[in-house]
């Protein structure tokens, strides 16, 4: 994924809160390495949804799938 726009951050935060409330166990975010720092900075907002311990960022889809299967 590409980094979200500023307008999307509240929407993504709300979506994450709803997923957590619905008992989401964990979530993998697949992004390109060049955008990783930008996305990490924007995720500071989603810490309110307590999603950080449930979401890990990967640049390799195979690695992400292995983590989700654990």
C-alpha cells in the first residue's frame, strides 16, 4: 500500500477500532520498503485503537502470511 493521505487517517483509525472490537486477533500490513517510515509515522494516530501490538508491517507478503498463521 501507499502511505495514506491525512484525510484517510481518521477513517483508517475508526476501521481499526471496529476490527479490534470484533475480536480481530492480528493484522499484517504489506507496504513497500521506501514508504515504510511514512506509514509508521502516520500510524501514531492508530495507537488510540491499541492496534500496534496487533498489526505488524511487512514488505514481503510471504513473511506476512507466515506471521498471520502463527
